[in-house]
């Protein structure tokens, strides 16, 4: 049985009331951490299918609006809350969350690309479509290698993204034809973007409504389900990262968006392709990333409650982080990465999470509930745990992370065993191109 770490008790005058609002139940790991720091926490999940997620770890409430007066800080864990966040700020509430502008940056890919270009970022050519036939004719008339990305709500379905492999775009045409037959009702709008080779890297930092709080977090996503980056896209199966105060990567990406996102509060991330010719932003993520937030919890030494309170109040904050590198591995069960409630009930619902030795460090519950001191799977996606580790070298960080993974037993669990293996290649190239200086 896992023994949870003891709660750090603050003096009463330092205690704050935090209200977490989640669309899918993704943020209770952070809510737990804030609670361990001695604050009062309440947690609301909007999705009915995910209402049990986080049960037993923190106090749950059904209607968050009944507690907005009680809360000193209100935290929204996703995009598409911008309108609500702006109204709460006008009421004088300290809020971590988006704006209508940052929501549009993420959900309207064409708008996001145009805004980054206007801010001085070096964007790739891209075209927005609402018709598969029109997109197919475009690729036929302009043969090249492309990437297809859904826009709007459909972009949460990571399996719909496709990176073309053929230089003349033939495989992209085939994929668009398949999308037209099978996913036209779900994929109402999508972007076709010019492919460029290089190192894919993301950089993000917390924003306090006026400026970024450094250091920034430079991270590398592993999006495919299986080793070697093959299989269906999952969002992420693991991430590696490190903290850096000021780099050319930061100056050429995040720093240029500073004046455009005024009023936004929270973590702001730009995913890029970097090569010898420049920095090419792919997409903006104005919210927490998953499992990025879990990985950040491995590397941040400051108190998370104090960080979020400072951001929500527009205050400066000295963010203390570990040196070296951090690694996160997603541990999943069927039907992940697909949402299939029937399959989840048959193979994974209420399955126990067993720890061979008590080891709470670096184990972050996702679609999990706490019942009589034991962790059990819940929800319907199979996104079970994120396991993290850190070290002065990538080898040390990987060793700590995977030692923690091997301490876990869940029926039908699976995970990638190669997270972090491409670090030497990617970091060497970024150093050669001057991105990290």
C-alpha cells in the first residue's frame, strides 16, 4: 500500500483557499500538491464521465460557482474558459486561466499562426480548410510534404494529426480521402502546414498577466504510442525537459508573444521545429500541458501555491528549480489512447494500482481515485499515471524514472521504454544551431 507523504503545515496566516476547476479531471495532482503545502483546496470536475477522478485525494465539489467567494485563487486547467476567467477578473477575483484571445490562439490554428507571424515569429506556410475536396485539390496542385492538423475541438483527438512522409504529398492525399469518409462530422476544420525537418522542441513559462516568470521550461515530447515514435498519436507518452533562464529559443519565441497575451495568467507554451535556418513555431498551448505539468512538479523547488497566487495577482515571483534534467513516462491501460467507455469497463475499471515498495516520490495519479488507502483506476480513458525522475544527466534521470515505473503493477499496463534516448542527438543539434545560448 502506498503511504502518502505527510502534509506540510503552514501558519494559519499563510493558508489560502484554492478552487480548481477541471474539464476532464486532469489537474488533481497539482491540487494535491497545493494541499500538501498547507492550503485549503476544493476541486470541481465538469465532465460527468470523469467525476470520480481524484476522489479521496482532495475535497470534491459539484458546483464550483458556489465557492468562488470562498476562494482566494481560482484555477482553470484548460482552454475555452477565457470568457469565464475574464468575467471573474472583472469581479476582482485572482484567477489562473485564459482569455478569449488566448482561447482563439489555440482553437483557431489559422488565427494562431497569423498572430505569431504578426509578433515577429518565423512561421511556416499553412492553409486552413473546411472542405476535404478543396484540400485534396490543393495538395495535388502543389505537391510537397505536408502536415495535417485538426482545428477547433477536434484537435483534442490527437490520432487525427498526420505528418506526411512523401515528398510529393501522395500519402497526405490518401489520408485526407480517408478522413473525408470516416471523420468528416468530427473534423470540421483543419490546417495543412508545410513540413520542415529539424528538432521538435517546446518552450513554455508561467505568465503573471504582464510578463513571463523565468526560468522557462524547454521540453521534448514523445507523441507516438510505441518505441521509436511509431503507432497512433497519443498526445504524449512521455516528455523530457530542463529549466533555462534566457536562451535564443526563448527570445525568438515566447518573448515575442509577451505584449500580445497581456491579461493571460498561467503556463504558456509554444511548440517549434528548430533547424540551422531558424525557429518555426507549430502551435500555441495557453494552458497546462499533460504530462508537462507533472514533469514540472518534479523539477520545481518553489511552493506551487505561492507561484499560482503570485501569477493570479500579477506579482513577480522567484521561481526556484532543480538543475539538470527531468523525465516523465506515461503509464497507461486499455483503451488509451482511444476513448472507449465499454472497453475501459471490461479491461480497466477499478483495477488496483499496486506498489511493490512504498514510493510516493515521482508517481503522479491521473485517472485515479483513492479508496480506503489504495489507488484504483477510474474515468474512461486509461490515462493512469505519470512517473517522473530527475538527475544531473539524462542517463541518471532516466534511471530514476524507470526504477520508479518498475515498482508499479497494474493489470494490462503499458508504457514506452525509450523516453529520453534521443536526447543526445537533439541537444547536440540545438547547441550547434545556437538555440540554447
